[in-house]
C-alpha cells in the first residue's frame, strides 16, 4: 500500500471498499446530518482499531452490527484535521476479514468541504444552495473516511432535501422518493471505484437539459439555455477521448454549472463535472475546460495518483489528453498554441513561488505540507511538457499514442506512483518497439524533470503560426509605449484574432515593461478590453492595468473579484491590487467585506496572500 503523508488513517492495515451515506440537508443550521456506513477489509493480521480522517465534524456514535463501539479523537492540526480512533474491542481482525462500521455524525459550519449559499448568492435569488469540494484533502470534513487517493471505493447515497430543491452527486441517480409534503429523498449509486476526493454533492433549485446521448447540463433555471448552448460540443469531446484511449466507463457525463463562488474552473467529479459560470463566454471560446474535465474521466478518475506528491499523474496527463482532443477537433496548430499559453502560466507560477522553491518540483515532498498550499500550474503544465518531451524522444505520436491506451488499460481502477508509471513506460516501449526506444528513454533527465524545482530542464518548441501575429502586435505596442505615439493602431489590428490570440497578445504585453497610462488609454479606446465579457481576457487586461498602477481600473477589478470566486482569477488580482501604491487598503477592505461570498478554500488562500502581514 502506498505511502501518503496527507492522511492519518491506517491505510496499510484496513481499506474501505464501499461507503453508504444517509444524510439530511439542513439549510437552517447549515449542516449535513445522518450516517455513513463504511465497508472495510483488513490488509494485515491482529488489527484491533480503525483510524479515520476527520476535520470539523461532530461524531455522535460508532457501531458495528448494532453494537456501540468506543471511539476518541487525536490532537487537532490546522492542516490535516483530527484522527478518529475506533476501538474494535475484543476483535482482532485477520487479513481479508470484512466489517461494516456505522458512524452517526454531522458536519459543522467550519467544514471546509461544504459551501452553503444564501439565496442572495445564487442567480435566482429565491432558494439556498450548497455544493461540496473535496479535492485535495477536504473529504474528511464531509464524512469520516480514509481520505487518501490510495484508497478507491464504490459508494451509494440517500440524500433528503426540502422541496423544491434537487440533489445531484458524482454518481448515477437511481430514484427519487417523496417524504411527506415538504421533502424528497434522492438516491445515488457509484459502481466504479473512486478516491474520496471525488465524492461530491450539490443541492439547489436545479433544472437539467439534455445536450447529448449521455450528457445533461444542470444549472439554475435562469442560465440553463445559455449553458446548454455553450456546452453543445460535450459529446464530441467524450467520443474523441474514447478514440484516443478506452471506452468511457462512467455511464453518464453530466455538467453542473455552479454559482459564481465555485473556486475552480472545473472539478472532474465522476458522472457530474462541476464547472464555473465564468466559462459562459457566450461564444464557446472557453469550453476547452470541459475537454480537460472529460480527460480526467481516464486520467485521475480511472488511473489515480497514489498520493498528492504524484498529483502530476492526474493533471499533467489530463492536460496532455485535453490538448490531444483539441488537436483532433481543431488542428494541431490550435493545440500547440494552447501549450504556449500554458507555458506562460507555468513561468508566472514558478516566479510567484520562487524558482528554488521545492514545491515547484513535479514530484514535491509534502510531509507536513497542506496540498492546497502548493496548488499551482506546475503539475498541469510542467507535467504536460514532460509528457510532450517524452513523446518527442520516443519518436512522436505514432509510438506514444499506443502507449497512452496501454497506460489506461494497465492502471484502470488503481492508484499509482511515478515509479510505477515510469516502469510501465519503459517495459511497454521495449516490449512493443525494441531496445532502441528504451535507450531513447535513458537520454531523458529524469531527476531534472521530476525532482528539481523551477522551470523544466528542456524547453519544448511549439508551432508559432497562431502566435506570430500576437507577438508582432505586442512588439508594436511596446515600441509605441517607449515613444508615446499611438496613432498607428485601430480596431482592425485584432478583428481577425480568436479569443485565444487576444489572450496571447495580452500575455506578450505583460512580458514587457508596464504600459504608460496614455498607452493603456489608447489601447482600451481601440480594443475596448475594459468592457469584454470573456473572463480570461478581463483577467489579463486587469493585470496589465494593475501592474501599471492605472487606478481607473480599480472599480473594474473590484467588480470582477466580487462577482465570481475562481481562484485562478481572484488570487492574482487581489495580490496585484494589494501591491499597488493606492490599492492595498481597497484590496483588504474588498476581501473582508466579501469573505463570506468565497468558498472556504479560496478565502483561506486569499487571506494568506494579502492579510498575512
């Protein structure tokens, strides 16, 4: 059994194979109240206790076959919560022994996995809403469990909610039942084994619309039609993933567009991907996030990291498959253009962390480190670039793509380490293509890629066709900025640019000296960036203005960071606003006034960013 520094549960002695949740959603007290029954199997002999992970839960009782068991809690830590020790009494389990433990408990207002929204925080303004976010180690604040990706289990659930609210989960709905006049019971089953971080629940005034043969998009009624239009290509993404890899195993692939405070672009909860409303660009320009989450159906959900030190096996692989899907659908030039954007994000994050920071290694050491504290683009983009480099070293897609399929077939249903991944890569290449490929793999700087902090040891060359016009326009603006002359620019400069090209243009501007205020005024006059709807463009334009200490942008920044809570946007914008000469107090005031709007994970990270001093 794999080592995991992020869990206190005794994963080497017992393993959860299934869990059953029976919960009532109590919006008045903001708690989930009920029971979880864990089905466990012993992995060793002479086991007389079970240790589970918890954080901010109230445990009322533990029983086995109706008999109460003694339990107590360990010391609380801010990072990892509190261990729950369950005494099995006179029992001493032997290898292979199976037991069921029933735990009566409730969540608390401090449970970081659950965000409770007031009606005012929803689109419809009429009904409350809740959603969970368990990655990385927040499942322990949703239920007592072995909160480690090295444990994979099936689950079932019965969720009681007040009418007219609906419950959805990362599972297949198997029935609904009326409970009196006021409540309804929703039943779910997940038959494919998943790690605890993929257990997910959402409750709200939700309506669905089919967008494909196995996909429904769920939202509040007010945005349903917009969302259904935006995500129309979902089935194409799934089908392309199947062509590249293996048949889709999860039955349904539904999407849930969450309220604005959802802290991520998307979360790959099986059968029900959660996505941010910031993707609703009204031009389908941001739907590649859905291709990313669909890619997780294989990379992360089927083949899972053994612990968070190997997180790149989830995210680097998923970025690689996402760009393979986009390449199949939109051409390799578009896929490589996206990789250029990703490289820039990697450079920014490594600069933020510090290039010698050990957390920027692809395989960091996380003993006593909260995985949330090292969340960055490193596992995504450094991981992608690593796989892209390996593909080139072995001779290109004709050799690497058969290996991708074999990787999924070999490790489906398992949690793996980087060493296990690497060993299979070597054995596959030698077995299928001979010792020449094995020798090619030996030329890779494995230590530099996996264990060294900072940027990758190799810079991949990507197709620059779509980037060329962006680079040239940025150069012209940089030259004009130094001269103070802006008459040469017009709306025609970018009228044929895609949204991605506009993003890259703004990123190139960020690589130069900050624009002068007259340059910002001139650029906004011709390109109207202050009024765009696309969240990725707004984000980069506001960064440019903040780095130039252009104060007229301050109200736009405050509006953007308070109308959505996606950490990719709000954390950098709060930091930049906080670092301006006259914006520091505004940043702190805005965050303090809106703290309850943000998801607990996002609020904690923003607080560290701007209030730590």
